[in-house]
C-alpha cells in the first residue's frame, strides 16, 4: 500500500511555476502541489495561498528579479530525490546576473508545506516560483498545462493524508495554467538543449499554475542534465513574462 501510494504521489511530483504579479502587471500563476506525496504536500500549501491576499511580484532593491525554486526531500523508493538534485544543479549554474535565485528543499508532508511555502513567498517576494518534483513514470522533463483539485490519496512522509483527498474543498475540479506551456516547450526544444521536454495535460492540482515533472536520475538524464533543463525552462518563462509586461505597458500607453 505504501508503495502504491508512493507511485501515485510520483505521478504528480511536479515542478510548479508560480508567477506572482499585481493586476497592473501579468496575471499571477498560483502554485500547484504535486499529486504525489510531494505533489500533495505542495498542493496543500497552494490552497492556503490562494485563499489569502495575492502578493505582488517585485524586483529586489538591487534591481534583480527574484526567482524561488524548490525540490522535494526523499520519499518512498526515492532515497535520492531527482527533483532536489536537479534544483541543486540549477543553483550551481545560476540564472544570470540579473536574477536573484533562491532554492529550498521541501518536505513531503502536506501540513508542513502549508506553512513552509507561504513563508518562502513572504520572505523573498519572488516574481517567479518553480516547484520541481519527480515522476517515476516520466521519461522527459514534462511541463503540465493544468492542475486537478482531487485525487490526493497517497500518504506523505508522516503517514498523513487529508480526509478530503483534495487541495481546496469546494474548489473547481481543474484549473488551467495561464502560462503558455506549448510556447515554453517549443522555445526550449529549439535551443538545442539535448534534454527532451514535453507538455502534458494531466498534472496535479491547483489554480493558475504550471507543473514540470522530472524523471528519476539516470532514466535517462543525469542531475546535471536536469539542472540545465530547469535553467532553460526558467529563462523562457522569464522571457514570456517580460513580453507580457511589455504588451500590457503598450496597451496602457495607447489607452
């Protein structure tokens, strides 16, 4: 049973992209927890933030844009979690001099994530948040287009699972991401990265969010490969964000 729960959790161990912006800027992308232990945990955290006041994404005082990226701790058969390894590799690579990157390892526990993730947002006020999770079924780095609110049946690392088995009680069954994942996928693929990136419509949960599943280490990519993939994906996400902001600015100017 524990293994079955771990496999279910793995399916949605995600990389969630969360854009936080004011109504005058770009639509925000709420975080989306994974449907694995990781997914579920982050999912729970997301619900807390969705019901609260939306924070405004901002640049730091030094002019840099802030990006927060999280990976998950080991769980189930994953004694080494590929998501956290990939995030650590990303930290080594960085995102360039104009981006202030913060990384954090997230526990695979619904209740702890509910408090940890909002704390990270409050501390860093990021423009972009990316949650990375592992999927034992993935063979590519997979960008998710939508999130589901129900189906969280797996036990987390503390042997806990919400009785409701959903992220937000009474919330919509499925919420599509406002991020153009097809565009991100095409741009990353065209860059000649050497790591296969695909788009899926079956992710985890939660409101305006984007998921990215990474395969286990060595199946077929190394931690270094996954780190480079995350770097490329985040760069393309930031490019799209810049383009949206420029478009909004132009629309305001002509009005």
